C-alpha cells in the first residue's frame, strides 16, 4: 500500500499548473477560503474556476476553513455565532466542490496557563460543536481538528471522544507539533489512534513555523512508516513555495511507496 499523497493549493497557482497537480496527487486541499474576502466577495468566481479545473480529477478533496480570530472555544455565544457563520460558509463552498473534509483549527491556547483551562476549553467548545456538527451531518462532510499551539493531542482527543462522531476527527500538523509540543510525533499518532484522519506535512527547526519541505528541518519523520497501512489518511504537503517544494515532497514520499 502507498499513502494518499496530497498538496495544499491556492487558485492562482492551480490555474497555472493544474496539469502538474492533477497528475501527481491523489488528494488536493483547497485553501483559498481561509481569507474572509474570498468567502464574502469572490466565492462564486473561485468556485467556478475550481469546478472547471477539477472536473476530471479522480482523487479526493478537502477544504481548509477560515481561522483568524475565530475562537471556537470561546465562552461568549456571540463569538460562536460568528465562527459558526464563517465555517458554515466554508463548508458550503467545500460541498460545492465535492470536498469530503473540512480542516478547522483547534483554537487551543496553552498561554491560558491556569489549572482548569483544558477542562474549560472542552466545556466551552462543546456548545459550538453541538451547533455545527448537525450541519456537517446534513452535508456529509467530515471535520478534522488541526493542532496549532497545542502542547499535547489530549484536548483534541477529549473533544472528539466526547462526540463519538465519524464526522469529527483529528488532523496532525507536523510543523506545529514540532514547535509547540515536547512530545515526539510518534506519540501524537499513538495518542490520536484511529481518530487521526488527516496529516499536514511540513518541517522546521522547532522555533519558527517555516513550512519547509519534509527533510529540510529537524523533524523525525520515521513514524510515518507505521501509518502506511492506513491508506485512507491523506498526507498533505504544506511546504511553502511551488515546484521545487512540491518535487521535494514527492521525492520524500518515495521512501514510503
């Protein structure tokens, strides 16, 4: 078995190099809708362009949801209201394109360093997901929670376990975990277990979120070999750049073919 190799894409590059993406990848993650203006002003045109370019794509698709200043674990229901509006907008864009997965940031903030923060985070996040998950179920789109500043996978795991829904799983971002966590990435995958459904792959040296190609920083990626049998997990390249970085990723993944 081989992994489902994927890449994150934005329309401007995708329009220029569509044949490369369509030929090389089994999975594509559309990231244009992280920007509010693309949701509010340009969605129709962006969707039209992607629909045209993706009409012959035989792989799977995900969409990265908006995240700036959207706190899904806020104690304020008005903040939840805005986050719900934005993620519903993004989910419908994904539905329009045939995406099966929506990537959402966890919003866990370890700088809130008081004893009950993790419990409060789960408690405050549950009402948001009680509103949003039925919308996901209505449109049959799975959400994967991505670690950003999370020091351990435990908060995400607790929230996913609370709902026990096939439509709420976890996304491991390798670069973010390397910066924010003392745990090895193999420990992350072991703790998340079957809840791990999506991976963002990029590298750094443990200090800045540089989004280098895998193998160009200090991350140990040997744990990937143990996930090889789980071919349903997309491994999505999130290295910044284009052709050189994409080819670095593809060369790196040859180690696991």
